[in-house]
C-alpha cells in the first residue's frame, strides 16, 4: 500500500466527492477493513458459496420486485397475471424463469455451503452462533421456496400448498392452528394467497436480510476457520487477503451461477399448468425437486397412519434439524479434519445418499403412475 | 501474561540507549507481538524481533546484544504493513496492550448524579412491554379473522346416476361449486366426488350394519345415510394428505382407488388396502331422486387423522 504518494495534480471531481464522504464516515478505512480480511491458508474455490448465495439473493430480490410490477396476488387474477408476464410482457418469461431457477440455485448452493461448513468442521467453537444463524437462514430459504410456489396459482402451486399445509397440520397441539393460520381458513383460497404473498415478499426478505447481516457480522467477529490441515506456519505462509484472490474466485463463481441460471431459464422456461382448483384432473401432484425425498419418504409403510405420519412428516425432519442445531454443542472435539471424524463423515454420506436414493425413487415412481 | 512492549518506551541495548519504540508488529494468527519498531534517535527505524528482547519494563525495553548489532539491521519498511484499523482480524485489537496507561473520556456532568441506572433500564423495558401488550391481542385477532368458519350444509346437485353402468366401480362426478370468500367476487371452483353403485356386500363394508350420521359443528345431526341406499359418495380428497385420488387398475389388487401422491390404495368400499392412509375414504351425505339426480353435502374432513374431523 502506497501511503507516501503525493498527488501531483489537482483532485478530480469524483476524488473530491469521495474525499468529502471519507472525511465524514471513514469510507476508505471501512473499505480497507472489508477487503483486508486474512483468509487463513489462502483463498479457495470451496469458499465461494457464501458470496454466491448473497449474489443469488440479490438477483432474486431484483427479479422478484420486477415480477410484482405485473403480478396480482388475488385468486381471480394471480394466474392470469402470471400468464401475462410469461406470454405478453417483453422478457417476462425470462425474468420469471430466472426467478424460478434462481430459487433452485439457492437451494443447491445452501446445500453446498452447509456441507462445506460441516465437512470442514467450521461449525465448532468459536463459530457455533454462525452455524445456528445459518440454520435459521436455511429455514428461511425453504420458506421462500414453499411460499413462492403458490403464487402463480396453477395446479402445481395449489397441490404443493395443499399437501404442504396438511403436513404442517400434523404438528402436535399447534398443528391445526398453524395450518388454519397459514391458509387463512379451513381450505386454500384467496386468504392463503394473500398470506403466502405477504410472507414471500415482505416477511421472509426482511428476515433474511437481518439474519444474513447477523451471519456475516458473526463470521467477521469469529474470523474464517481456514483449512483443517497444516501447521500454523504452513497456513500462515499461504494466507492472503479477501481481496483480490478470494473476491476473484467469488466473482467467477457468481458468473458461473448467473450463466447457469440464464441457460436454464432459456432452455427450460417456466410453463404453468391449468389454473388452480380443488380437482386435480389428470395432474399428479408433486412438490419441487428438493422436497421430493420427503415426499417419497411419506409413501413408506412405516410412516403410515396418523402416528406414522407425525413420525415421518414432523418428528423425523424436526429431530434432524434439532440435531444440526445441537451439533456444535454435542461435537466438542476441536479436531476439524473430516478424515479424523469418522462419525461425521459417515453421517454426511448416509444423509446425502438417502436423500439421493429417495429422490431417485420418487422420480422412478412417476412412470408407474402414468 | 508478560507485559507487552509499550509505545514510546526507551530502548536500551547492553551498552547504551538507542532510541524508542514507535510501532509494534502483531502476528495475525497468534495475536502475539512479533516485532517492535525502534526509531534510532534520528537515524531511521529498525524492526527488531521479540526474540532479541531480553526484558520489558515500565518505560523501557532491554535488548540483547550491542547497539551496533541493531543499527546493522536493515531499515524498517512501512509499506509491507497495514494498520490494525485497515484490516479485519477478529479480536486482534483487544489483545494488544501497547499504549501505556488508560485512555479516558469524562462522564457528562448530568450523568454523574444518576444513581439508579438499572432502575431506568428496567423501566424502559417495562414501558416497551406496555406498548407491545395492548397491540398483541388486536394483531392476533386481526390475523385470525378468516381461520374458523361455519360449516356449509347446503345440498349440491352434481349429476345423474344414469352414467353409472356397473356396480362397485368408482365413477367420478365433477361439479362446480360457487364460493364467496370475504370481499372477493363470487367464483366457481371445480371439485369432484366418486360415486359407487354398491352391491350389498360392499355396502355392508361401507356401513357395517349401521346408518351413517353426519353432524354440524354443534353436534346436531344434519343428515343420515341409510344403509340400504346403494349409492355411496366418497369425498374427492384423499384422507392421507389431501390429494385427489383416482379409480384405476392395479397389477395385483385389481380395480382400486389409488392416490398418486403417496400411493394410498383403497378398495371399492373405501377401505385402506395399502399405503400410508390413516383411515378409509370419507363417505358424504348423498340423496338420489327417483329420476336419478344426485345431491350431496360437500363436506370436507381433515386429512391425516385416524378419526374424521370435519373442516367445512
């Protein structure tokens, strides 16, 4: 950093403006602090997911706001206004499809981000709170997916919501209240659409922004975990700052994700089914692909009956999330190397393989239904 | 913890004093001071490793070796470093104590006489709570407005049983139902029920020898399906999780009601043959006129429960 360089010419107008702001808020120091964050062991491609998620969220907010210029959240106009966006508004199909595939990209990156933190042992002391806030953010992302799905008000939307809310209804004691509260009545209708709309465009974005800010603050307060292998000297020798190498990798990651979402939006644009109505016709209801494993799980005989359903739909996912939340407090061994944490490694593989198996069997099952 | 070298401390070598500490260098990983920077009484600055420090005292730092050894070190390169204000290393600044003494700011005059700070803090919380409390209930009631609605016991004409050609076969009757939700204009939604012309054996399985009573929210009976009437109407909603099921051929079980969502399978009488459903299909109140016109009460029951719980 050159501190002694003396400007040889008069400062330009832009430099004056920057100097004006800097004098009042300490802009340059703030920027330096943001960029000069040591990345222990050096930048890596594995670290891009957090930044990529932030990028995806910003794009979802942008495309989401644009969709609201035409979308009308009423039972008699939601479907027509969405069709209008797709068929009549210039590039409406693209922005809507980008928003749709963006949500898929978000889920994929959340899985990658969480897996990476888990495998790197980065949830351990002193980073427990980052992990907990991260889990809350995971819940918010799932909530975005669930509420956003209803808004086009087509058959897919209607049935995913019907089944999803029925599942919530199985929560002991509070279930009935929660389901009615969300639906705004005994069955899905205008009140459900209004509620899901408000949750999707106001409550969840506000919650996500707040918690993502907290997540970043906690991350900066604890510092990056760095690699799980290597001595202090080796790590120190490879350490660089967030800028430029990690930011470079992050921006490449963002560009790849952006290009992928655009490609998907282009080749697989969103097509609506028939308008929502309580008669499914020939449509076989199915949730979005990232909920397929849960959907398939509920087909199992062991989750049959009232109690079985509670077990499969509420107790099992609930226990899994509780386990994830308790993880940093149960697993107190400071060892972070995944190859020396056999239970963690096997656990991760088992979870991933079962999700994969259940998803694949749900897809195979489709054939037998037609 | 041993004392950290203080800024402005005099630096003394074995033979003589050589200058004072102007800067310290901190290791970003261990957060320990790794070097001190000594201004050599006007002849530049030298960076001296902590290994060369013999002792740190109040106001002085003593080095091993002679003054000439220190002077022989290369000059300190400021451009190789950033200040702790320009870098974000967690908890770095709180571990560095190189400024002698404490830096203080005076309390404002008005604050000096305030005795009950805790009381004021608690009082602030109490007032905040008193603001929140009276709006909590209105907000809850506001949001709960549409949640519970009276049941609709009106009869709906849905078609003619003339289209049923065979006994014990599920036949779908689609119908439109007018709904009026709050401020919304009246609209029509499409629904369906499955109607069966049952043989006595199947009828026996449905009714198990008893007439079937249907009740209002208050428990008042609104209709009774007589066990001799051969027409049975099943609600189109799967009692597992509320999808729409179909009448179709199954490789092993023959003609059955099958739900494509979670693969619940029911026989013609609505009994669960396979899959996760917790109870049989829901029979609805049905009236068939002498001309074959069918009317039903479009009840809905909560899915996923063992017992029938009516919701509309």
